[in-house]
C-alpha cells in the first residue's frame, strides 16, 4: 500500500475537528480524502468508495456510537485510525478487538495526523502479514494431518512401510499434477466410504 496514493475516508461529526485532520493529511502529501460528518449509513459509502484507510474522530463517544463503529470496523479489512478525546480501558480493548490499528486519546493535532496514519497502515500491514502466516501454518498443519492419515490407511490396506506409503502419495500427486494433500484427502475419503 503506497502511502502517497492513499484514498482516505474521514468520519467526523465535528466540522472543525474534521478540518484539522484534513489539513494534516493535505500537508502530509497528495491523497484523496473524503470527509463525512454522519457515521450512520457509512457502511454503504465504504462499500462503494473502497477507501484504503479510515480515520474516525469521535469527540465525545457514547456507547451506542462506539458499538455501531465497532460493528462496522469488524467487517472492513482496512487500516483504521481512531481519535477520541476521552477513553477507558474497555473502549480501548473493544477498539483493538474490532480491528482499529491506531487508537489515539486526546491527541488530535494536525502535525500528528501523518505519523498516526503511517502507524495505522504499518500496524495493519504487520497484523495482516501475521494473520496470513497463521492461516498458512494452520493449512500446512491440516494438510500434514491428512497426509499422515492417508499414509496410515495405505500402510494398513496395502501392507506398505511408511516410506512406501509416502512415496505412493507423492508419485500419485506428481502423476495427477495435484498437491499431495489433495491426493491424501482422496485416499481418506475413499477409505471412509469403504469402511
């Protein structure tokens, strides 16, 4: 995500505070910035405009407003920076769980907007990378389990050694131009039907 080419959606009910953010973004470099002043109905706008980053500024957040925003932020996979004037531990925890990348309490100054934006994007990218790596590791583990089960089935049904069963799976995968886990899943499924 090139930070100079970002499309940014600013959600701020306060026009003066929104202008501080907008000015800070403008001074930080060329960006396409859209400012809206009503948080309700913002989901449709996000869906149509597809902003790269969302900045939310809530001067005095109430419970309903925060819940609405957190429901929204859980569904969008984008960096989100949130400015609030006051907060408590429960709000901070809820914001983090909702996917907010940067949560700034009592820190709305135009000079800080760029660094906070950069932090939100960097933190979002790092978290996304960790999520990808976790998903890949879980997938690899599941594939390994299936291969182990298939090897066990082949060893039992065909009287093969572990190495021979593995070789048969590998050779079948190469012959059929498929992943070994796919072949292993076929063996497990077929064995389930036969037993």
